[in-house]
């Protein structure tokens, strides 16, 4: 038996998230079906984490086990030949049998893209939040700075989650403009359910001038979910990297 | 009565081309429905030309007539608020009542994008032809040069078209590499059905080394459709501009 780690990218638009769900198209089910076809056996994969419906990934990770003698270097081209165009495998490598894609991860990096101009775009809009109102990127960056460090991020989580420990360490939060795009990068040792989108939603309210930079620090301290003013829509979000 | 010229962009992936067809989703029908909702009357639009199923546009044009008193500068934001994310209006302007978007056009510019690398991409692959084999861009450019000028392009048309005059003047054909992308731009006073995709398909055969540069000139001269070796798939093609 061997364990293989895949790095996976996908356009999440037409999927109900990564994690398998009965009767709904998910990335996990799509990958498992392709692996099953490739290996001629039923395969279950374990992902580094779920992504929500409509969220994309360029660096999701997942493992599977097999005793089939397929050479590791054949896995990427063979899977990509089977997979639909919306899901692709970037790399495959053998890992120790006790490697776990979620528990061994020390962090995750998410990217969020905003299309900041009056005109919408059928192309960029698939991968960005279109906001025609001007945004103060400097204020967004400054507000993001209030979230860096070790905090109880319960205010930025969505209710209904079973997670007990809501303390996370946010090591990076950058906001910059690249022409008509505003890019946000946020890295932490872990993310609560909807945390990345709640952070971006809050930063955008600051960028619009509806909330102050100081208020963002107060929202964290409040530990009160109802104080987060907005949740950014899923299509702007992408899981860029799982860090081991 | 007034006539309004729209510049329209769309992600053609999920449409059966621009031109209205019974029972099938098309860009024209989508635009007419949005205009009907905006103006409160049934509206027919006239496009500069059809694009095939799966082909995109950033600069398609179309006209409609109305006697509703909507200010021209309100049309773009109002239509974009109604249209689905896959179709957008870039501009609207009043034109003379005898202006015709097809007959008054003096040329069209198409772009074609190739993703030239081993790994497919769920994101770029929606708007590009993924070709993992290396391509000789210099040879493609040189072969493209054999098509410049006034020629009978019947060899590059698809049968079944009712067009009698197959002579067109191709004024520009550029091929260049931009990182992992190869971009093709082709401008002519008009394009026959499938002409742009047949040209790109032929250039790619040259880039792969399966056909010589000289052969491309001979294919034009032959006026023989069966000599065109390949047709590029629709998702790489985009109508960039209709020239007036």
C-alpha cells in the first residue's frame, strides 16, 4: 500500500464545494471517479479541507491510497486526460503512510480578487467580486493589519460550525491594486468556516468608507458574529496553497 | 424612432453562438430579453455577425431601434444590471437610422489564444486551446504571412455556407508568445464561416512541424477545402473588434 499526495486546481463555479455530498456535483466526487477509472478500483480521497460552493483552488491538496503499481509520474497526465476541464491535477508525489493532508498542514494561503471598475466583465467576473464603487486600498490594508497575529476569530466564523477552538494565528494579510483588480492575500495556520470571506467582506466595508480601521480591531475583540458587516461572495476566493 | 449601437462582450462557453435559434440559449436572445425588460417592448437586435457556439467576444456589435425616451447614458448600466454575468454591454451610442452593424463594417479583428504548456488549466482553458506539444511560433508567424493580402479563401471556409464571393482581404496576421500563451490576431475585411478557426488550425500544424510554411500558400491557391488540415476549437477564439 502507498499513499499519494495530489495538488489539485479547480474552477469551483459549477461545484457544490470540494467535499463529497450526495446528489450534488463536488470536486471530491469528480476526483474519486477519475481515480477509480484510472486505477480500476474504488478510491476515497482525503482533502486538506473543504472549500465552499463556488470557491476556486489552484493549490488544494488531497491524498489517496492504492496498491496499484502505476508509476507516480504517470498519475498527473493520466488523471488530467480523464478529468473534466474544470478540474486539473498539478502534481502527484508519494508520501509516508502516516501523512495526513489536513492534520499535517501548518497553514493555508487564500487569495481574493475584486474587480474594481464600473463595467462588469463576463471573463474576470467569474473569478472576482465586481464592485463598481471606489475602494480605498490603503485603508483596507491598514484594517487588515488589525487582524494579524493570534486572535479568537469567532466573530469571523459562521454559526453552525462544530469547531470548539476558534483561536487562529493570522500571519499575513496583504491588499494591493493591480490595475482594475484588487488582490487580497491572507495566510493563517487555519481558517474557520467562512472566515476568509467574512474578513474580505469587512475589509471592503472599510474600503468603501462605511467602517473605520479601528472598528475592525473592535470586531475581533467583540467575539460577536453579528458585528461582521458583510460576507464576500464565493467566486472571488481561491485556495492558493496548503502549507506543510 | 432612434437606432442605438451596442458594443457587447460575452463568455460564449454556454451559448449556442450569437445568433438566435429556437429552443437554444444564444447571446442575441439573451440581449433581446434584457432589452425587452428594460424598454417594456419587444425588441429585435441586428448583430454585426454571428459567432459560433463556444466563441467569445469582447467587441461584438449590434443595433436596435426604439422610440422610448431612455437616455443613452443610462442604457449600459441598466442593461448590465439585468443581463446574466456571462453577457455584458460595454457601450451604447445613438447612430443614424440608416447605420447597419454588418453592412457598414469595413473589417473585423479576431484573437485566438493557445495555452502552450504540458499542464492544462481549469481557468485559462476556458478561453484557450490547450496544446501540450511545443509550437514553433516563428514558423507560425511566417506561415501566417502567406495569407496576408487579397485571396480567394474558399479553402478556409466550411461547406454548407451560402456565400458566393469567397474573396477576402486579410490585412493583419500576428502570432506571438506571451509566457505560456500564444496569441494570434487576424484582421480582414470579412471572414467566411469557420475561416478564423481553419486558419489557426492550419498555423498550429505548421507550428508542430507537420506542415511547411510553403504548404500554407499552396492551400490558399488550391481553393480546396479538404486540404486544410485542422480546425481550431471554439473556446480559444474571441471577436475583438468590429471595425467601421
